[in-house]
């Protein structure tokens, strides 16, 4: 199982490049569920693995907020994930990075 997760993570990193780490960093910095212990920078990788593929269907930061919140509810539970508005600021940053990645794709 762990090997499969690592394989999928590496595949997504190859597909999305720096965007994978950028989204993970954004979530780590905003830490919407309080799991940033300063040295566990990969803590949000599982959520990033499910958020990134869904970004192609987003048309705004509000759409990203919905996706990010839905994924946190799915990964944790509604009580732990908290309210949707908790995800607004990180989602705005994710949307900005997504737009930059779409406009300037890796070669």
C-alpha cells in the first residue's frame, strides 16, 4: 500500500511538476486542520493527490474552495474539516498557482 501511494505521488509530481509541491506548501502554511508541526512538510500530500486532478474542472477560486473542502471532508470528517470558509484563503492561492501553471506549462 505504501509503495502504491509513493508511486501515485511520484506520478502526480511528474505530471504537475512544481504545482504539486506548491499546493502542498500552501496547505501546510494555512494548515486548515492543525497538523503542521513544522517538520512534517509532506503531511498534506494525500489531499493534494486528490485535489490536483480536480482542478481542471474549476473555473474560479470559489470552485477550488468547494473542491478543497470536499476533499478534506472526505479525508477526515465534517467536524475535523470544519466550515468551507476555512479553505477560502488557501484556495485563492491554489487557484492563482493553477492559473500560472496553465498559462506557463512546463516544457
